[in-house]
């Protein structure tokens, strides 16, 4: 009989793996690789070496995965670590997966099958004429929830807002935004999320007489846990924020390449020239002296629709504010970290930094073979300068 969870397969003394194809138990999986990234479909690749499982596969078949602590350890409590949220209540099944099989690679010895989760359904949805009048001046968070309500994606967790009060225009869908027209749901969602994360000064606060000050949603991106859609929105201004995990090069659970940091100057822009499209062209140049002194000059020119000098200067200022410093990202391979979720904060201590710093998890990869290794990517996804300029002009 079809089941919700599939066969309970032993991985090792701590973990079990359950899987189904179209509701039928899928046995004898020898390895599992799960890749999850914000604003992208999660992919799962399974490997097995028996004919029975191969005959169950089909392109478009629904694959469900439930991976986590074995029944014997199901009630295991993660030990609390002072100064973190480690051990507090988390999503109970962060590694549940529901998706459609997109690729099958059969061979004489082993077979692999790769599936993508339901975010891919948004990317390949029917082309629709998405119009402002379909939504009106609604909170963009709630518009995004409506767009994600598609092909069995569950949106019940999406009950927040952009954290602006009703008198503020910012955070609400506007008629003049250049994001409408014939497109997939994911195309519209991407454009709107760029607008949701765009704040020139990163300082606008929502103030309430009954609750602490909070900021707007900063750098939000959608992702799925099983069938449940969530929006990842770290609040870098919240001084109360705590990490779920502390990581340093000497941690005992670090394996493989360990803690690898990247400080990159490839995207630094500290001298911005904005020119107009008129004839003869006008231009405005804005520079950041401190950044140039530290990292040498890195200049770029952009073309802008407006001819107003104040608007040109403001656009140039916004660009170098976002790109005047190097970007820092880290990757790490850990054991016992499969419970960490996208959007969780991780505190990183590294010789690359003078002090520890908090970073959100933006990428996660789990490899399940004879042992379980989780690879995390932490940092802040960055928008391209040309996309930023488009947001300014919108």
C-alpha cells in the first residue's frame, strides 16, 4: 500500500532515510545528495543499484524524501550552547523533500535519479499577464504569498508583512513599478523580491508603541521546506539576533576542507560615473575616498534615463554604498549539522577576521553515504550593479 513516508532505510546508527516514488516505497538507496540554495529549486540526487527501483522511476514522477535522526534518536535534544539558539525549537523536518524527477541515468552497475522541488514549478509555470490591477496597492509580502500559491505549494507559514505601517507607500505594490506583463510566476516573483529588498540607505525602521523597533525585510529570498514555502529575510540591524551555531577552524565537527573563507574585491566599485542618454550627454561622478585609499580606485560607468543632476548623484551614491567594500563569504563542511536551515544565522570566527561575525546560511548541501556531511555556504547574496540601477529607475 502507498505510504506517506516510504521504507525506513538504515543509514547508520543515528540516521534513517525514507523515500517514495508516486507514493510507493522506494527501497535500497545507497546514497543521497541534497542541494538547497535560496531563490532556487532544491535538487535531490539518489543512487541505487537494484533493478526493482529502476523500474519504479519515471520522468515527472513525484519523489518524496524524509531524512533525519533514526527512530531511536528521534527525541534527541541538541545540547544548548550559550550565546546561540542551538537547542531551541526548529522546523521539525528541515530535510523533507517533495519534487518531480527531471533526470534518470541508468547503467549496468548503478542508477541515479535527480529531482527538483516545487520552486521549479514556479519557474516553468504557464505564462500569465500579471497586472497591477490584479492586486492593487497591497503589501508585497502578501502579493508574493499569492504568487507562490501554485501546484500544491503550501503557503500557510507566510503570515508576515513588509513591516511598514499602512501610511507608508514603501513595501506596497505600486502601479509605476516596471515589473508587469506576460511572464512566469517565478519571473514576476524575482522582480518583486528585488524591489522588496531594495532600500537605498538600509536604515528605514518600523516603529510601534507596543513592540521593539524592527526593520524592513532585508535581502529576502524564497525557499521550500518539503511543500512549505518560506521567505528568508535576515534582519542585519537586529542586535538581539543570535546564531544557531558557532563555527571556528578548530571545531571538532569540521571535516573535509574545513572552514574556507573568501574575501573578494572583484565587485568593488568606489568611483561611479552616471551619464545620461541625451545629446550631448551629461554625467555625474561620485567617489568614496576611504574605499579608494584602502583598495585603490575601481571605477564603473552607467547610463541612466534621468537628466536631473540630483537624481544622477543619488543613483551613483547608492551604487558605491552597496559595492565600496569587499564581499566576504564562507563555506564549511560539518558533521552533525543537517538540522541547520536556510536563513539561520551562523557565527564564524576565522583568522580572516579580527572578530567573530554573524552570517546567514544561503546554501546547504547534504551528502548521505556511510556517514552524513553537511556543507554550508554563508554570506549575503549580492545584487549585480546593473540590476541595482534598474531598481533605482523603477
